[in-house]
């Protein structure tokens, strides 16, 4: 042992004697075979989110090896440690239910262990938001590294990828256009390898936003999971983490109101996932330096001046691998430069403007359109308000049917996903293509985790007649890979007495996207009467145990990012004796 014990000093476990704590800590880590020379330097933690249940993170072991190489090349010591791993299909009841748990796990482990900086390795939908929320709350130098998109598969000679095509093929099967054998063959090709979904779903959206936020270096979002470029991105992330530790570049210095606004500009320009709106609001809630407060209105206001430029499914035609070949996010950010704050600091220590100035000259490509020739003029995502959603709702205009953007129709109401599953495909359902399908009680409290059930299926008898889209409304979410005229995240939600709770079959509902309105066409007195009645009909609820109980008691509405109230930066806590 060296004469003085210096390394591993940050965040000591206290035995009441710091030097003894350090002495013990060194003794234990030496059990893993480290020398004093290795330990007397900066330690870069690497968050390992691999799991055999998580093919989206199937390349994490290779990425960690490359991050370690980068850290060692830069003269520091890498130490990987696990946190929980969330995959969309293996996170009952929903991955969103567990996002805040992952954020807590990540924050607390970053705090608990002696790391000078951390590389957050992840990719599947809820992982990047959870890691960004965590690193902002922990506020030690951090860099995001995503696993990268999967490649496309091929079914009957046509390229396919998760999960826009999963939904398209399932819709064809429901409409009787595809038989079960064809469906099974397609199933083999939809996820042809490791990595995140290959369209502009939530995972790709959050990867692009992490790059726009500056917490991930330029060019990091799009390299495919299985490419050499992805491994090089990982090696560089390791090197940059060492620099971030040395320069003490904290997440709060990188993720600011201005960089959040840049992320929202990118969100609209890529026609990104509606889920990203919830995540960005949750991320903003972890920041103590956001003035004025960042809200849904910021998202709509930025949308009005931002065109959709990236031609990817579900808003467009191509896949993430095409975006990568077209130059990826650097090309998009360069095109968007007139709309961005360029003086924001990134994780490299340089500003976004400096990073963009260093890019090679552009080359001809088909995926990122020029500002003057967009795919969609503005507002790919819109925020709606009205008597049906006083605190807001969102709709992805770029993936909706233009003819339905101004529509009035009678409601067909389902009180839960269970009720919907039971009745939606029955012959008795009184529904026409003009109906507005309403699904209640899938909000943060009503169905903890706010499931992605907002894409209410077209009733079978209408699907068989060729109806592909209808206006649908819920307090839940839908997958970022989905299409349709779907109003989501209605706040307040039905389960806490929002007006969505009192819609009945046959009530007229009016959607007017241009006016940003979603209205229940009933007199205010009738709405008030029904809301009062609703309150008297609520059974007394028992206090639930465990994480589910904690979730239901503390989760906020979707317009606050569905974070737990006590995790937000400005949480002041209940009244009572302080610590
Ligand atoms: Fe993991 Fe789509 S399921 S990114
Ligand atoms: Mg998804």
C-alpha cells in the first residue's frame, strides 16, 4: 500500500473515521485485484444496463469494453456497475411504471459509489430518460452513451423494422389481409438483431435529444448497435468522461433551459415520439436552474416555428440506418442551426456552435430535408387544451390523418383497457367511422405507468371495411412508433377526476388541431354536475403497499412528466420536523 491513501476518496462511507473508511474501501477493492497505481487516479463509473431480457441492450458488454479502453487511454480507471434494466416488452405492467424506479436506482448508485464521472450506457425507451433524470439529480459529471439502433430486417423482399412495421402488419392481420403463417414469418424479421427500435420511436427520439442536449457528443445517436462506428463512439465516451471529470463539467452546466429548447426543436424536426414530451418535462423538473419553468406551452410554441425535416417512420418513410448513412444528427443540427441556441456548452467542453463549425462539408442525401423544403411545415407535435384537457394533451400531427384534424363526432367510451378488450370487436358496438373512441383510466394514477394503450385499435368491423384511422382520445400514451389521429396524455387524467372521466357514449367531442382545442360539447353546468356526481361515486381507496403504493401516492400528472413529486428539484417536502 502506498504511504498515503489518496484515491477513492470521493463520497466516503462514514464509519465516523474518514481515514479508516478509506483504508477499508481500498482493502475491499483490492480484493478485485487492483494495484495502488490503478486506484490513485480518477474513477469513471460505467452504468451497465445489460440483461438477457433486454435485446435492445444486447451490445452493452462490447460497449463497456470500449468505454473502458477509452478511459484507460485517457489515464483514469473505469469501474462498471449494474443498475436495473428495462425493456419495453419485459417490464410488467409497463416500463413507464418502472422509469422513476430506474431513475432512483441510478441516482442513488451514482451517489453511493466513489466515482468522479459516470458513463450512462443504455438505449431502450425509458432508460435514457431515467438516466438523464438521475444524473441531473446526482449532478456529478456524466455522459450518455446509447446502444444504437438495430438494423432492418426483410420480409417478402420488403425492409421491415420494429416497431412501426409490427403495428402495420398486425393491422393487416386484424383486417384479414394477412394470414397467421405470414404473420409468423414476419415475426422472425421485425427485430433482426440487437439494438433499439430502428424507426423514430421513443428510443431513437431520446438518443437524438440526448445529442441535442449536449450530454452526448455529436454523431453519437445514429450509429447502428452492431457497427464499428458504435464501438468507436463508446471508446470516445470513455475518453470524454475522463475530461469531464477533470474539468468538472456537470449535467447542470450542459442541460440548461437553452439546451432543452434545442432538444424540443429537434423533437419537432425529427417528428419524434410523443413519449419524449413526458420525458422532457420530467427531465426539466429535475433541474433547479430552469427559469422560467419549462412547460407544455414551450413545446407547442417551439413547434410552431420548427418544420419536420427528417424522413423517418412513423412520420416518414425511412429507418435509423438510413439517417445514419445520411450523416445523422450533425447534418440535422447544422440544418437547424438558425433555430438553435449555439452558445450552449456541450459535454466536450466546447459549445454546440464550435462543434458544428468543425463538421466536414455536407454531401447530397435524401433523409434530412433542407429548411426551405420540409416534409411537414411546422408543429409535428401539438399541445391541445380545452374543457376536456384543461392541463393539456398532445397529438402527433405529422403521423395523423389530415382529414381528421378538424373533426366532431359522437364518443364511444371505454372505461378501461379491460372494458375495451371485451367490447371493441363485438358486432353490438355502436360505432361508425365518425365516432370518437375514448379510453378512460389509463393515466399515471389510473393505470400506474400510463400504458401505451392510447392507440385504441380500430374496431374490427370498421377495419374490415377499410377504416384505417379514427379520432382517439385517452389519458395514456402511445408508442413512438405508432401512427394515427390520437390525442394522448389528457391532463388531469380520469382517475383523479379530470373531465375525461365524465364523457359518456354519444356525447359530441370536437377536435380542432389548428385551434389547439379538444372540447366536450356540453354546457358547463352539465359538465360541473357530472364532475360532482363522479366524486360521490368514488369508492374509498385503500392505501397500497410497496412501490406501487409509492407510485400512486406520489406520481404527478403527465404535464409534469409523471415524475414522483419528491424527486423534483423544487420539492419542498411535507411540513414537519426537518432532518
Ligand atoms: Fe427497446 Fe424499442 S423495445 S427500443
Ligand atoms: Mg416504444
